[in-house]
C-alpha cells in the first residue's frame, strides 16, 4: 500500500488538472488546459491536499509538445532567420538588466542573503538555478519558490493579458481539433520518430531543454520538407498540457500561507520588474525589426520555453523565432550564471557572513 501512495497522489493531481482544465476551457481562458490545471493544482497544494506532481510522466509528454511546436515550422519561416540577428545581439543586455533589477528586489527589498537573491533573480533555468544555488549555499526552498512563481506569474500575465484584453483564444475547438484517425500510419511513424529520435539527439548534443528542443528541431525539419504535414492529435497535446500544468501547480506543495505571502509578494515584484524590462526591449525590437510587439515581447518574456512556445502558437505568432530566443536565453543564463557568480564569489560570500 505504501508503494501505491505516491501513485495515488499523482493520480489525484491529474484528476484536478483535467477538471480544472475543463472549467478553464468552458470559461474561455487562453491556453485553458495548462493554465487551468496549473491554477487548480496550486490551490489544492496550498490547501494541503495529499497530491503530488506527475513528474514521472514529464519525459514522455514534453517530446509531444516539441513535435507539435515543430509542426508550425515551415520553409517560409526558416527563410526569415537573417532577421533575428538584432534580437540575438540585444538578448544578453536584456538578461543583464532584468537579472540586475530582480536581484535588487530580492536582496534589498526582500532581505534575502546574496546567494539566494542571486540565483532567485536569474530569468531562466529553474532546475539548473536550484542546483547551482544549493551548491553555493543558498536557500533551495526560496530559490525554487521564486522560479516556480516566476513561471506561473509570467504565464498568467501573458495568457490573461493577451486573452482578455487582446481577444486571443486558444485550446481545441471544432476548427483546429485533430482527431486520432487524422494522421496516416506513416504520419504516426514520422511523428513518433521525431519525438524519440529528437529526444535522443537532444540529449546527445547536450541541448538546453533537450526533451522539447530536440523533437522540435526534428519535427520542424520533417514538416518544412513536407515528409509529414500534420500535427500530433489534439488529445495527446491536451494531455501533455495537463501534465505540465499540474507539475507547475504542485511545486507549491509544502509552502505555508505566511511563507507564500512574503515570498510570492517578492516574486510578484521581481517578476513584474522583468516583465516591464521585457516589454521595453520587446517594443524596441518591434520598432527596429518591423514585427508585431506581441511576437517581440514573447521572445523576451521570462517564462518557460515550453509554456512560452505554446502561448506563441496559440497567438499565431512565429514559434521558431520565439522558441529560438528562449533557447538562447536559457543557454546564456545557465552558462553565464555560475561564471559570473564565480567572479563575484568572494564579495558575495563576504556579504553573506555580515550580520
């Protein structure tokens, strides 16, 4: 029975995710399956319900989303690669400004110790920042909560703002629903091959977010050259979004309301600063590159790669452009964070010891 308990806890998380997703879909929220399951599980987690995130399913559902995102890549989109250079050049500056201001919030306003504040302020790489921050002596719980809150808040802001104020809608409906019998047997071979081969190649190449980026690349190639011209069936995509949303929501398990009020308040402030910076840089890129501000903003929004890519697809923006910028963002943050911390290590350690 003891062995079954974790499975039952994960089962109930998925039940909450499905029901919450249905309610969000009925309410007309954008990206309802992920957003609904995320909010529902967060509520139950904070209430102390005996649930657990279905993390064991993550390696299986993430490649499905990668394949779906890759299905939006066409030869026309790939021909626009040269127009992305300005964003790539500006991106490191955006990261430095966003991280610097967020660090100020966590350190000066929140009173976090320098190590915890530093790794909480990084705009990307939740798992990597948690590991690096813990090894450096930071408070892992605060770092984890800061990043979980960042992802959740960015998704809420982007989805609700564009959905409620700009009229964007997403989710399966009659016009875009892909039934199980729509792909041919050969289509299934290509789609499954993109998921499995892409995941393997991504890990071998040590790509950031390999489970989603690898399948997205392989799927993009197959779709660009028209080996396959259909996305994965909608039921698989919805199931994947429910799992991802449930995992994000259950990251708040064990958090007390007192802890949440303080740390979530700081996260709102820190993430708000990042979003303001993202809007400013997005507006500049939109003006200079003659693209929509929604697309430019999504490229800078400090959310998760998978979540931002899904929102981009829902808004009919350029998935390849936005996903590539987030891959670069995550790579830069993960690669540079520890290096910069090493340069500032003595100073940070000295501040940590101060009363």
